[in-house]
């Protein structure tokens, strides 16, 4: 019976992974006129997969396996997670799922058009409907304390408002004085990133970085897309994308390392658990911890550039003639309040997330109306970052998430950074030579440690359980704050 | 009810087209380790699509629609073809379909390995099983005169041994004297193709050719693969692939034009018939007629090079310094018996097909055993082309088709050339300025004529009905023979 359950789930995984290939192609190579039929092909695959996992047969199997005494530990863990998924899925009536799917298309198109015309009014009517639908979804799922709990749980099982409030309260108290201290110090110059870096050399260097990280190019590849992303079709085929701007080297470099971190996680999931919960990532927060650990803790470290800077300078001798390794290290850690979340530094980034978290909570509890959203947005940016967007495109319309109905997603970005810092401290304890290894271009022990401690478990543990298992402690923002303080003390010559 | 039938078929089409995307990726971008999971993803999609089109609901719908008086002509045509497909599909028990699918994988892998080791013995056991299975398939389908009829009908509905024997008897009588005459004349030199042509310039020129042909680059794209092919995910997304050999310009050029011809057909199928028989190509023979018409009748014509030669020479001034347009025209029509079918000229090509046709017929009727196949192969090559393969890789193991179980496929290549010649004569009658148009780089009227007369019909007509509708006559090899004689009279200065 377990075997049949596995077969059904793997069949659904085949369909979902096929859809992922279609999605990857859509963002990388699909010609423009292919969009309409691609949309219906993706919709068909989604409904087929949904039919399978919510089929009466799957319900029967899960009900029986729930009490099956003959399963081993891993099998039990799969069945447990599948039952959780199934319970959650079955709370949404098919009519609701269809309504949400249709509204998502409408809302996404409205967002695209609103961005194009820089006009929030175009987005507002669909977004209003979306907020109403997500509020209904929270009621359907059910919750104990706050409707937002039901939504965030989809992305980060076990997370809730009580826990996130604590986390973000800490940020609100601790980060502003850090930011103020940095702003008062002599500023870092990052002009070097905006010189002319020819496309092909940028590309080749980024591939070299991916390989050094341990990304298996026989089980993946890098392509160009408008927005960088990573996607997996199996642990043996995990792809990353990036973009190249000849006058902004930072654009390619950090997205390569970031997506590479995500991809290493997917390549490290156990093949033999293909299609099963234990073959999937633990949560979005843990996923983001992997990308941020590589991007920030490793990629923006002095050790990393000790190894890579001579190589980079050899590729771009003219552009970097007047630049030292330390200049580069400082430049890639420049702190400065800015409008765009995805381009923010490691400190101000969390204000971006905080702002979205506070707004989302209010929208879902009904204390903020969509009509008042742009004003609330601008006010929050002034309050936390001291800047005001000149338009909606660089303000409230910048992120796609709300148009997808992804309320509860943003907090996982901050969770990811915090988990990353906590994991990274632990990794340094476990691998005493880690920093000198990285300075010598050797990250294999780090990757092996991540594989053993995080990747191979799949969804076996909730994020906070996993964190405790790996680090001996539940998530504790102190690790992140200490990491930040230590890093910027060196860079800005300040004391916190 | 017709609506429900359409929905079911379009859902199956979505799945098949998704599988086509996965197949395209497999041949173009997939990293090597992705192969195993990709295999199972494709198998899952294939079985899902098969379940849909053979579902009890589909049988009911087709049975009722068969006698529905309320359908219009196009709807009737769809229902007729779907019933034919359904009758054929239902003759194969699921166990047989599964056995064939499993054997196909085994046989394909054996063929790959046999080729690698240049050892027919590695392929023979699987191929023996395959021939036995195809003989059983012919029995399951049923036939009137010859078991091969049942198999060829899958690729070319309506074709059969009686008709093909007539066709190939004509070839056996008419082509040898033509070939002998050409061989006796002073030979054409095609060295110019084998100079050094840098990759990027080759590529850019091939894209320019595709655009001139009318291939819509907004609804398609060209990529690199080991074996050139074209594939369609919808009429709005039809892709071609090619390969680049810097020391064999012919390799890229002809495959681009050939696959471009296939792709123009797919781009010309009616969008509103997506997923239905009238939205699909008429047959493999008609499909091949489109690729050969563009590759041979247009692409290897004097008019074509009148337009393109100055452009080509501008791109490759050094390589072509001593070459005239006439040299190039002659070079690309050089006739010479050779071992590899896919590289053969327009005359000797049909001996390659004839040899496979004769062998297939004997294998399927049981008068030739797989063990005797290599000897039969070499004997036939000596008999018809006067050459003997030095090894099996360039002999009996060169083509993939038999490993796929595709017996009855090869004749469609010759049918395609013959249809192409007959269509092309008709197109010249309909567009009196066609040759001067082509010489001026204008092929839009030709494409419009193909769209109106062939593409837009989809599978409405059988190939021979379509041929009669378009040209006023059933397929008549005289058109091809006259085309060949006229062409080579000019090139070799001979009389036939």
C-alpha cells in the first residue's frame, strides 16, 4: 500500500516537474507568441496533478497508512507530511481553487499593466478581490490566533504571527541604531561595479564561481532570464538563471551565487525520495537560508574574495586596475537605504520585508484597505528607511507576490537570512578551517556539512525543529545581529 | 457533446505538447544527469495522454458523435478522424502497448550501444523481439493484403504495399539510367562547402534564410542539437534545431531549410483546431513534402542562390573568393552514391529508402531474419548504389527508426519528395512569377499558396485525396522524375 502511495505521488511529481520545465522554458527561451497556449498547457498539468493528490484513492491510502505499524521511520515521516498536505488541500473546495486560479491570472495581468503604466489604480480592483479571497482562504484553513497564521503556514509550516512579531520587533529595535551608526561613518564606494564588463567574460566568471561552489554542471545549467530564478526537475536536473548587464556587474554576480545556493539545496535532496515529502525542501525559509548563506555569508566575505579577486582581476585587468581586494569586499557590502528590495544590502533588506509583513497582516486582518495601500507603503518607507518612492513602480508595485496571492511569503526572506547566519556559525564550529578553506577556493566541506545536516532531510523536520537539530537552538536572531555587527565593524570602522 | 469531445482532446494535446517541450529540452539543453528522471516524466505524460484518448468517456462521445446530424463539415471531419484513431488504438490491448513501450526503450539503448561498439550483434536480440512484436501488431490491427499495410498506415494513412511497390518499381526502372548518365558526365566539385566557415556567421546566415522563408521567429526559434529536428508545441510555438560544423557548411544550411519547411507547415496549421485532427499534419509524407519542397525545390534552385549568393559571399568573402553563384548551385546538387541516407543527394536518396522498404517488407512478412539483415543490407547497397559499407555504423546501424519500432516510416521520405515535386509544379502554375520572385528573395506567395492549399486543411484529407485536391491528380512519380531530369540536364550538361 505504501508502494501505491509512492507511485501516485511520483506520478504527480512527474507532472509537476514537467510543468516546471515548461515554466523554465517560458522564462528563458519561449518565443513571445507561445504564451497563450503555454498558459493552457500549464493549467492542464496543474489540474491533473491536483486531481491525483486529492483523488479518493489517495485519501484512502493516506487514511490507512496513517495507522500502519509496518512502516519504517522515513516512511512514517512521508506519510505524516502527506497527511498534513492532504488535510490542508481538502479544506479548499474545488470551486475555491478554481476561483483563486482564475483571479491569480487576472491579478497578475493587472499588475503587469499597472507597472507598465505606473498606475496603482489599474491593480487595485483585482488586488481588492485577491485580499478578500485570501481572507476567505484563511477562514477555510482555520487558525487559532490570527488569520495570517493560516496563510504564512503554507510557505513556512509552523510559523505564525506571534513568532514573526517577536522576530520583527527585534529588528525594529536593533537594526535602526546599527543603520544609524553605519550612515554616520565614512561611506563605502561601489562605483567599481558599474564600469563596463563585457558580457561573455562576466558569464564565464559566473560559471567558474558556480563550479567552485560545488554546483554540478552535469546536473544543471545556467541560462539567461529577465528575473533570475532557480528551478528543479529532479535532484539530477536543477537549473539556475541570471541576467547580464554590461554596466552593472553586481547584477549577475549576486544572482548567480544566490540562485546557486538554492540549486545546491535541490541537488542535495535525496534522489530515492523523488516526489515524496522527504525529497522536497523543508520550507521557503530554509530554502532561502541556503541561498543567503552562499550569497551573503560566503559570497560577500573577505575570504571568498581573497580567492576570487585575483581571478576576477585577471579577467578584467583594465576595469579593476585601481581596485584592491579590500575595495571589492567593501563595495559588495555597501549599506544604503534604497527603494528596491531585491537590490538591498544585508542590513536594510529586512526593513523592506518588515514593511511588507506589517502591511500584509493589516490587509488580512482587515485594518488596511487596498485603496490606502500606496499611502501606507510610502509612509512606511519614510519611517523605516527615510526615503519615499518617486513612483509606484519603484514603490508598492515593485514585487510580483501579491498579484500571485502570495500573502505570507515575504517573511520567509528574513527567516532565511536569520537561519543562514545561525547555520553558518555552526558550520564554522564544525569546520574550524572553513574561512581559510574558502580563502583557498575550497567550499567542499561546507557543502558536505549542509548536505548532511540540512539537504538530505528534505521535509522530515519543520524549520524550527531542523534549526534546533542542526544548531542545538531554536531560531535566534542574535546570530544574525552579531554577524552583521562583526561584518560592518570591519568594513565601516565603527563600533556598535 | 462536441464541446466535451474537444475539451478532452485538447487536454490530451496539452499533455502531448508538454511532452514535446520536455523532448525538445532533452535534445537541446538538458544536462546529462537529467536523463533518467526525464525518461520517467515523459513516460508518465505519455500514459496520461493515452488514458484520456482511450477513456470510456471518449468512446461514448465518439460513438454518439459519429451519427450526430447537427455537426458542420469541419466538425464531422474531426469526428471521422478521431473515430479512425480510436478504432485503431482500441485494437491494441494495454498489455501490448506497455510491452511495446518497454521493448522500445530496450531496443533503443541496444542500438545506441551497438553503434558505439560498431557491433550489430548487440542490437540483434532486441531487434528480433521488435520485429516479432511489430508482426503481432500488424495482426492486431488487421490488414487485407499484406501485414506491412497495417504498419505503414500509421504514418501514411491510406498507403499500402500495392501502392508502394508500384512507386518503388518505377524508381528501380527509372532512376538507375539517370544515375548512370550523371556518373558518366564530368563531375561537380563541392569542395567549397568544406572550407572553414566560422560558427557565428553560419548561424546568422541560417537565421536570415529562415526569416526569408517566412518562418515566424516570434512563434519559434532555432537551437543547436546533435540531430536536427523540428517540433511543435502549438502553431504559435514551433521550433527548429540544427548543428554547426565549421568545416562542413552544408550540414547547417540544408538542415535549417529542411526543418524550416517542416516548421512552416506546423506554424500554418489552424490555431482554432488546436488538439483536434484538423489542427494536425495530414501525414508524415505530406509533412516531408513541405520540408523537401523548401530544401530541394526552392533551396537547391538556381533562383534561390541568385538572391542569396551575394549575401553569402558578403559574409564569407575569403572562403568564396573563387566561387561563382553557379559553382555553388552546382555544388549543392552534386550527385554521388554514398553510404549515409541523411546526407544523400536528391537522386541517390531514393535508393536508400528503397533498400529499407524492401528489407522492412521482408522482415515483416517473415522472409528475412534479423540475423541475415547485415548481409542483406550490404548486398542491397552494392546492387543499387555500387558501394559497400566498411562497417555497420555507416551501414545497417545508421538509422534510429527500427530501434523505435518505426517500421513503415521510411517510405514516407520518398513519398514526401514525390509530393513535393508535384506540388511545386502546381505552385509554379499558380504563381507564374515564382522563379523570379525567389530570385528576388520573395517567397511569400509560395508560402501563402502552401498555407491555403495544404496547411490549413490539417488532417481533413488523406494524402492522396489532398494531392488530387491540390494538383488535380493523384500522386504521380512522373513529376519528380521530370523535375530531376530537368535539373540535372542543366547541371551536368547531359540528356536523359
